[in-house]
C-alpha cells in the first residue's frame, strides 16, 4: 500500500475511482465521496485499513456484508454496487446518501420529539426485519449506524459486522465488535445470540432518542456490562418531562433481560411505540413518515446494478459473482411504499454528506404540512418492511404490523411487562396517552360491523388505512373452528380501487390451488346471495397458509393467515367459506 493510502487520499485515484472528499474514518478504514470514472457516477467508497485488508477472517466478513446487502432489497438499506480489492486493499462501493448520523444529531440537539423518535424507529425496524427474514443479524445497531436525511428518511447502515445467523464461526467472531452501550445482555455471556439482540439495541436507540442519553451510563466497561446484565430497565417517563408513561412498557419489553420476553420482531417494537403516542402525536408521526416517504421516492432514481466481486489484479481472473436478491414475496396494497418502508437503501456508517438541519429536535418540531394536508383518510401510514409475510406489505400504517406477523406469527397486542424498574437519574412528571384510530368513525364502525364472526371484543384494532382505503383493522385469533391466527381487513370507497388493490396482492410465486381444486385466483359468489361475490386466492408463505379475498358488495379486502402448526389451508379455507 502506498504512503498516500495511510492518510487522506483526497484528490488521488484508487483504481477507477477519483477520491473527491473524505466523509469519515476510523479503525476499520476511511470513507470517501468518489467518482466511478468507468460508470460515471458518484458513490461512497469505503477503503478498508491495511490490517483488515490482510485479515482472512475480515475478508470473509466483508464479502458476507456485500452479499447480505445484495439480498436485502429494502428501502432503508443502501445497496452496495461493487466490492473487491485493488492493490491489496479491500473496498466497498456504495450508493452515496446525503444525511447526518443520528449520533451527531443527538449530540448537537439533544432528545427529539416522541413522534419523530417513533418514525425513526419504524424505518430502522423495517430494515432489521428485512435482514432478520434473510437470516442476517446486524449486531451493531446504534445511533452511529443510523443515517438521517434532511427529510427524515432513515437508513440502517454498516452491515460490516453483520453475519448470517447460521454461520457459528462468523457469529462468534463478530460478537465482540458492537458498541457496549447498546448491546444485549446475551452478548456478554455464552448464551445464544439471536435476532432479538438487535431488537434490544433498537430499544436502546429509542430510549436515547426520547431522553437524550443511552439507557445505562458507566465509568468502566465492567460497570456497563453489569448494568446490561442486572440493572433495572430505565423508565423514560421518569427521565424527561413530557414522555408518555406508555413508553416505559415499550422500553421495558424491548430491553427485557431474557430475549424471549422481548418483542419477537423489530416491527412489533415499532408498533408498540406507535401505540404509545397520543392521537395528535400519531398524526404528527404520519406526516413525518409521509414526508420522508415522498423524499425517498424522489431520491430512489435509477435501479442499482447487480453486485459484483472484483478479484485482485494479481489473482487468477474469476467470473463476477452476482448476488441474487433473496425472494421476498409480498402481498400488499399497491402504493408508493408502505408507510414504514420507504424507497432507497442504506449506506455505511460514515458514508454520508453532512446535513446540519434536524427537524426532529424537541425544541424545533419537524416541518409540518399545511393544515389541509393532514393525512387524508385512506392514505397509508407507517408500515414496516416488505418481507416474508403478506402482512408486511398489506398495509401502510400497519407498518409494523406486517413485520410483527412476519416474525413467526407474533401477537399484535402488547404483553404487560413487569420487569421494568425506575432508573435513579432525573425524575419528571409522567404522562399517559391513548392511541386513537386514524380512520373516520363512520368508516371504522362500518368495517367493524362487517367483520366475520368469531372475534372476541378487543381482538381487532384500527390502523391507518392503505392508499385509497377508508379504514383498516388488524385482528388476532378468530375463535371459530378453523379460524385464522390473524387477519387484516380493509374497507374501500369504490369498486375500482378495491379491484386495483386486490390485483396488487397477486403473487404467482406463492399462490397455490385452494382446497377442492379451486384455482387461484378465481371469482366467487355466495350460494345464498348471488349478488354477493368477489375474487379469492390461496397462498402459502413461510409455511403459513393464507387466504385473500374481496367482497365487492361490502367493498372489503380481507387477508387471513394461519400458523404452520394450524389451522392448515383446508381448515382456513373451510372457515372462509362459512364466513365470507
């Protein structure tokens, strides 16, 4: 490696790249804004340090990072264009994103408003759920690895230490790399580390956004480790005035010492955080997400080329290794992006253009839309990733909902957590908030009146409806024989939008023939009321049977799903025939 490689290399060339500006640096290497002179595009180029470039374990890890990023086709994960080595130095070529790291924003401005914090968590949760569905753990979720654009679009960056959960060797090697202030207790023991360690870290980030400080502060590494293992979980409402007390339970469950007591998915954590907001704050969160979604759509221009590993010049030439994105079918209402999954992708921790403004500052609320631009009924709200479960993309505001369901059929309702204990720091007055439905009272009442029989009181709750819908509810277990484990029901205002939304759900790669040799999709009519009918199809996704249908007389789309352990597709379809 040349002498110039050991310092700032601004103004020099690295292979086909012209290095324009240094964006960041650290023990792992340096990040530059660079021009790819071959493809004529500006990128973020991460050059690994000399020691890491010659470390065979790290070389495997970096190649894994590039492959993982290629698999994660999720708006909040920035794609890697290319990776390889030139003159013995490893590099990553990534999309350049303009924004500022959350850590810098918190340092400059302090804690943020609850709506802004929840909107951020929703977006990061979207990225995490996508990674977890692909068998990848991030392992280093922290403010330094969250990039925020001027329009509040968030990226979870630096999958450099991420490793496939099935690879024990790389998992163990990477287990000591994370930042201790955000690391789950099991990371400090011999216990198995699962995706719930990332959920713990995300809860720590939410705590810091709300209060301005990480959950535990300590003067030594030993004290910090002890705190994660044994100290009471702090209560945000006691640390900063104005934080709704409902967030105490969210943090308590997200940071539970026992991984099994935590939320089963990052999306479920984000959903709980959304429910902890007051009605006005939920509306503000919607506006933040809507603005960031629109900016993401603008920024997500041309599609990125496939990822290719570039072999070192001195090595025997080898064919490029394209990384095929993991198939991730999504049954979703056709909309620009599900409220919590926005367009674009994630970048590296340091690969960013600084942006000094921060609308999330608690003293400077995010820019608001004009009063007339409040989220209209039927527009999506935060939804989370578009992954392995239809739920994920089936709704806009259910952002987390889908993610929740994506996590092996997790309950949508929150469980009370009694492990939380007050943190002896600053005590402030507590506040309570009751989540409210964003749909109109009339539309919601009509939708609830049309739901199939078998749902106990309190089983279904309202979420911001997807585009062109009037109302949408998500329901837990239906207690009738063969009833679904969960369901999503949406009410529309006209037949045309109903049909368009249904068409957007059709995915031939997961559709199956319905019981009784009923093809998918097909039309149906009620045997006793011929004027009642619609379309229906069956699917199996991640071993979970699914039935989706429209009722054009009621202007409804319904999606119900069973668990792998039951009900099976025959039972679920039989239930549908009695309840359609």
